[in-house]
């Protein structure tokens, strides 16, 4: 399951601390600043991929300090994150050309 949250900058360290603990740390965690995704927001997007049970627990743990993205909004942000990762990989590949 993939979850996408927006976390305001003042809450990022609290979410990072939670994600450093089991069982959350055992899954895929990606943070991207809103600015790096060309969004006019003060904070970061969290893309979390894990089992359904752990994702549901995480959703409940951070619901008061984050905003979950779903539907079309989620799709657009995921495309931006994937595009940024592809650009980074292409740039890294250029180093060895």
C-alpha cells in the first residue's frame, strides 16, 4: 500500500522520529520538500509504502500532524516525485559517461 502525506515543516522531525521506530522503519520511506516539487508550501511530502496493517497504523499515528493526499491530488504529487527521482538518476548516470 502507498500512502502520501504532506507534513508541515514544524512537524517533520516528529514524523521522522516516529518513522525511525519499528515497524515503520522496515518499510519504504521517501521525504521530498514541497519546494523541490515546485509547490508553494512550507513542509515536506512523505511517501510511505508498506503492508496494509502498518500503513493503517501510521495513518492513525500522524493524522493530527499531517494531511493525507488521495485521488487525483495524490496521483499528481506521485508523478512529480517519480519525475524528480528519474531526473536524479539521469544526472547521476551522466557522471560515469
